[in-house]
C-alpha cells in the first residue's frame, strides 16, 4: 500500500515503507472530530469555536502539506510558508477565547504583543515549529522520538486540554516504535502533521513559553542548516561506512553529534533524544515555577 524507499543508513540499503504518517493524520483527526461531537468537560466549544475541531483542521493541513511534499518534492522556499494558511483557524480560536497575547521569555520576562500576537506572532510560531520539526530527520527514530518527547511534555502541563492528544499520542508512539526499529518511515506527511500538532496544541493550551524552551534543539539545528546554506552554500550530509555514521563538517545537529566521532545510528538518535528530554524538562520546570 505504501511506496518503499531505501534506508541509506543500513547495510545493503533495504527498502522500507514510507509515508506511514498518514495513519497518524487519519486516526488523530477522527478522534478529534469525535471529541468535538461529544464535547467532554473542559474542552467545550466557546463562541462557536471548538479547540478539538481547530486542532483537527491544523493536523489535516499539516498532513496534506507533507503528502504534497512527498509527491512533488517541493522546494523549501515554497513549503516554508505553507503553515501560514493553517494559522487562520488558530487565529479565530485565539481571538474568540481571548487567549493571552503575552509570552514569558526566560531572563527577559513577559512581553505583551497586543493585537500583533494574533496576526504576526501566532503564525510565526506555527511556521517556525512546523518547519524546524520537519528539518530534523534522516535517521530511524529521529523524526518520531523527538516530537513525542515534546508532545508528552506539553500534555503534562496542559490541564484538561491533554485529552485532545490522548489517542493521537498513542498512535504516534506506535509509529515511533516501528520507526526506531527501522521498519517504517513516517515521511514528510508525518513530520509536518506532528509539527503542526505540537504548535497548535501549545497555542490552544497557552503554552508558548514552554514550547519555545522545548524547541531549542530544533531551533539550533535549523539555524545551523540555514546559516551554512545561505552564507556558505553548503548542505549538511552525514556519511555511513556500513556500520557507523560520521561527518567531517558541522552543518546540522546530526553532523555536530557525529563530527569526527563515529556513532551508530541508534547512538546518534539516543543522544539527540536526550537533548530534547533535557530541553523539555527545563520547559516543564519553567512552567511550574514561573507561570
């Protein structure tokens, strides 16, 4: 049912089913539609705007955007701005629920953006989160384990809104296990959909500060990639000698971890996952202590 692509970091480059992220999109949105229908306590629609339905629309758009990229291999100059369109339902929800327009930044304090939050900051959060999540991938488990860590962290401090991601998280963890084992790839469909999920859920739950801290490894990785591309016109590339990964340059988080230090694929994924566990733990501590 799914197209197969070679796993370049395994001996003999075996073919692996790709695009399994569509399972997350379909099951997750079905669950959210059912939540919208039954309206459990804590996430009822307010002013005719439903958090469950809004999140479902964002996940669907992320999945469609990723599927389009899997089909057409879109250039970054185009797909980088696609999430802006998915910001429309979130802007509607944020204005109707009158969510806080301020963001608390460590060491700087709270910054109130006023009306600019709805039309500039909110779309920016969605765009940056979705694209940075999509940019960190290429190793089995990397594009699934890291978002799962951030998602669970957001759920831990989201109160009643955590119910929005109960079923989607279970499905994603199943895909994560299979992806880490090298049996499937979630593809751009999965990475864009989960990136959109994380951003939209953080906005709906008013967890912008925690999201920012949790995403620091993603932001660092994307910054390395973009700086090297725009200033040096070079792209990140990790080599595989049949057993271990290694790199001779620092152009991404993966190449930084493997720079003149050969590691197995799983070792590299575990190290990067620990970075996300650290940033997410810091985000939770910040949320509990200061917000």
